C-alpha cells in the first residue's frame, strides 16, 4: 500500500511530519477437550496507526478501515487530535538508525503451508497421549495456536521498515484425580518450526507434573534452601520486568533508580534483552518507533548496566534509545536470565533439606514491582538429602526480588520461556521464608 498521498496531504495542511504503523495479523486457534474439537477459530485483522506533528504537538489516530480515499479525513483527525494535546513534552518522529540487523527465519513458510488437518491431528494426538499416560488423568485438554504478523512502518522522513514473523504454540492442560485429591498442570512448546514439537515430551511433562503433585500437603514454616524451577522463576521475573524500564525509573516507580553500575544481584546473574533470538515473534531489527534494536545485558555478572529506553525517555535522560519503544511505551523483546551450567537434577541432589518451587500463584496481586516485595502461594516438592520426599502445597513464600537475585548460589542449564517470551533457567536460592503449618 502506497502512503505517499497521505504524506503529501499532511504536508499541504501544515503537519511537520507523519508516520504510519500498519499491522496485519492472522490467528488460528484449535482446542481439543476430552476427545472433542471444542475450538476451531481463525481470525484476520488489520490496524493502521497514524501519528503526525502539528504545531509542536503529536496527533494520533487508529483505524481498521484502511481506504486511501479517506486520506483527507485522516489528516483532519490528526490535526484535531494534536490540537487537544496540552502536554509540553517535546515530540518527534524518528529519521531512522544508521543500520538494521538482517534477521532470517522469523517467518517460516512451511508453518503457513501445513494443512489445517495436519495441525488438527497434532492436537488430537497430543490429547490422546495425555489420557494414555496415566489412568489418573481425569480431564485432558490440548491446544494449538498459530499467529502471523506483518508490519510496515513508514514515515515522511524517508524511513520504511518491514517485518514478517510467525509462531505457533502446542500445549496441554490436565487434571489428575486420586481419591478426594485433584491436581492440575500445564505445559507447552513454541516455535515456528513444526518439527520442534515433541508430543511425547509435552504429554509426559504435563501429566507427570500433575500426578506427582497428588497427595500434596503443607510443611512446617521456616527458612528453606530453594530450587526455583525455570517456569516459576520466569513468572517472577515477568512481575518485576518494569523495574528495568526507564519510564518507571523517571516516574520514581522503580527500586533501581540511580543504581546503574551497582551490584544488584549475585555475580552469577546476567539478565538479557535479546531481539535477535531465532523462532520468536518478539524478535526483530526495529521497534515500533523505527529505532534499531540491540542485544543488551541489563544486568551483567550481577551489575545493573542501564535501563530500557524509548525515544521519549532517552531524550529526557540525554541518552540514546535502546530500541525498546513498543505500543507507545517501553517493553522488552526476549527478556531472560542467562542460563548456567548446572544440571537441574544435580541442583536437587546437592540439597540437604530444601524446597523445589514449581508454581507461584497470584503474581499479579502478590508482587510489588516498585518495592520488589512479594508474598505468593506456592507448590512444589520437599527435598531431604538430595531426594524428593513429598509433594508440597498450601504454602506461601515471601521475600524481596532483588534480595532473591542476590541470594542466587547456582544457575541451571534449563532455560525456558513463557508464552510472553520472558524466560529463566532454574535458580538455586540460598533461602526463602516459607509459611506453612
């Protein structure tokens, strides 16, 4: 689609510069529940976002009806929107970075071409494997979700960038029952390469986790050595991601204010924002503002190196944007704690008496991203002399996230990402306060 007419009309009506962000998405969702196809949904969407500077103010409009005959109306809406702005903040549209990294493999045509019946077979087969894994599986559900996103970012300053990326997730949820006890579990894999999906691995991991939690009970309150399993650690990192945003820092809503260069975690901890990871829809060579992205270690060997910036926060801090300007704010790409070399099984074997935490509930309500404090319901396993002796539930773990990072004594080699592409390996923690019996 050619937007030159828009840029021309905007200039004629007095706008200094204009930028468009066109996003086209395709989504497929399949869900099999107890052997039946419960969900088969396909959706296509297009949205055009236009920004324009008029008399020093940034006007903005969005539309899903994209017809170039409406160009005059769009320009008038931009002018009207800009006229309502009272903020005195400087606004600007980016001319473009010196270079952009070329990324290959973000869009795999094989995934698009795979027949829908083959994708359905994947979900049906996975659901069958769930039920066959253990007779205690009472409820079984399998899902497949596939998305494709195409982006065009173009402005009147000559910048034109395009991105095409796809991804799929295959996962399962089960409920296992024995006597009066029931436990649930969830697992998944995500990639844009269809051969990466191992149905047996997903089914076994999901069912074994649920079954192994049957008979869970609380433990005595106290301070325990902890192995924080990768998925639980990733969910906790997600709750505190905003600490690393320059916007939070500039608003006084981060405990990391004035901490650049300081040691905020164990020497073992490195936290990465990597826009170049393969097979991830969060990867890309530019952000929503047209700034080139970059690999960066937000925490390197325990030291805070800086914050994530967009153009606005970078201007205020007299620095450069880090390429994290997304959706009008600041967001990471693929954000994770770098994996170590310790095998997960060895981390457990090396514990005298401790606790494996596999799940944390209520991270949205039980965490404070400003102070770093948390108090969360948890489940897992009690370990004595290197062996799991019982499944554990009905406990609460409490502490401070920065203190937890400082108490990391080892890091495993089992990095895993959540559905939001925030990831972590399993962490060995010196101690956490546990409330139980």
